[in-house]
């Protein structure tokens, strides 16, 4: 039996609301005990980690991570993405099916699982494609993909435009209680565009689409969920009208959840400034009113999850004119600082802010993680929520460096990350 004791910790469990000083004991990769009275009578007879009063919380769960493996390893591998995840306090990441070949067969789900086991520092869970080849035409074999290890089904950053195909996929998924993850952008309105339609896009002379292109698909899929009863998660929303539609759907008791990306919480369309392509994301950055609505949605609990939407791109695809540059931004290492920003701004308690990246995604995915509980996996993040720093792209662990937060001033980062009780990242050692 291997045992490790974490002492002098501020224990925060977003699932239960626990926030107290105490200790935590790990045995054979699982949480054996924790609390304020643990080891109060004396020092434990096992290796210890002195948390020095810092926050010890469940490791983060990121539900939206794009990688380049297989097919585009020059952008990102499962190994390099896991290094970035560990440095960001992320212990579980759900990888999107947008690879080459597409993750649309059980053998490819198995490949991702095996490859991650061999190369990744954190837990990697594959999302399988909902349609073959991400073409939006023919459903994949959801039952077989679930047996192979897929935790959810979606076409990543592609919208299934055909409502009949989407209805059939939702109906089929409901038979397996499978989670369907949708991407909300009407292709007919967004094709060939690069920004959100409005005065700023007009001044820059950039082709743009209205934010309503997102809401149209959100409202369509809500109706299809009402028809089929399938569990449905919006991979990310970014505008006020889409959020209002989700709130109304939840009020009717529909099994719908949603996420927002960190960059849509922290940035708006004006941050594109003079055609900064590292801030060209999908969906595009919205108006300040929409950004503020996303923050309020998280604070009020209407938005369930915050994701990094980590999407690494090669330098040559970003260093082009804004209209031709690729969409996407890396975000695994900036997810936690953005989440902590809600706490520092007084919009949420620390426990509630962390819930959006721990207990909430765990509940949606049906994982026995994201909480401090006896018998739960000892996937932990040791966090200093008050440490100020300036983000330098050269400090990132991702293979790609296309961050929209270059030179951004943040407060808070992961000091260390543990998966199954084993340390997979130590900031202090890295700084030496």
C-alpha cells in the first residue's frame, strides 16, 4: 500500500461546499480520508506534502480539448497537451474527434485510449464523432463506440446542419443514455466569415456573421431534445440570446447543459484590436454585452461548465491575414486563471468558481472524479489563488503557442498537480 499525506491545506470541495483547513490522505491512488481533524494528534507515518496553507482541490476537468494526434502531431500530441494540462491543474481532459483520421470507429477510440495511457501525464477521455467523417450525414455506431470507451458524442467544432440527421442521432443516443455534444453555428450564415457582425467588424473591413447564427442552432437543438429526450450538452455558447434559450429550456426540465470557453469570458470583439489572429476563435469573440452575459450566466449557475476550448494551431496558419488565418487558441494553462478571475472579481465564491471545472463536468460526464470524497480518485490540484503574474507565451507547455492572453495579468495558478496521488507537475521544481 502506497500512502501520501497532504498537510496544512485549505481543503475545497466544490461538490459539497467544503472549505476548511485540514489534511488529506491518499492510499493507492484514492482519497482515503480528509478533514480538519485528520493527523491532529501527530505526524503521519508516510511521505508528506506540505501545502503551506494553499488550496487543495479536485483536479480540473476540461471538456473541450483539440489535439493534433493522430494526423497533425506538429500542432499538438496527446503527450504535449497533457503536459500543458498538468501545468494548468487539469487532471482530466476530453479530446475532440477532429483528428485525421476522425475518431468515428471503435478502433480509433481504442487507439486514443492506448496512446494516452502510454504518453499522457493526465487522464484522457475520447469524445467520438456523432457522424461519420464529421460530414453531418450518417450516424456513427454509438453503442459500439461507448463500449470502446467514448464518453460523449459530437462533431467538435462542426455543426450538424441537417435537422433530420440531428434528430435521428439524438433519438439513437437516447437509447444508450449517451451524451450528445452540439456545436452551435449556422453554417449558411457563418461560412466564410471571421468575426461577429457589428460596427467593429465593419470598421475593420472583415467579413462577419450575426451572433444570432448561434442562437438559431441552439433553439433548433432544444426543440429536438424536447422531441427525443436525449441528454444534450452545448459544447460552448457565447451570446446572450443563446443563454436565454438555454435558461428557458432548463426551466422546462429538459436534460440540457452548456459550457462557455475561458476566452469568451475574458475577451470581447474589441480585443481583436488591429487584426490579432491569435484572438480569432470559433465562435468569434462577441460584444461586451454578450461577454458580460456569459459572466453573469456562470455566476448565476445558468452556465454549467467552463472549458479551455484548447485548439493549437501551427504558426504558419496563424501568421496570415485575419480573414485567412486559422481559428483557434490554446487554453489549457489559462483555464484556471480565468476561472479564478470570477472569484477575484467577486462574482462567485472560490468553491463555486471551481465547481464549473470540477464537480459540474464530472456530473455531466458521469465520472467518479471532480470531488474530495473517500474512495474517489486522488486527482488533485494544489493552487495559489492569489499569486500575480504576467503570461509569457514562452512559458507555455503546449507545442503551439497561439494564446490570446499574451502579456495578460493574471492572479492564481497551479503549484502542483497530482493524478492518482502521483505528482505530474511541480511548479517549484520547474523553476529551478
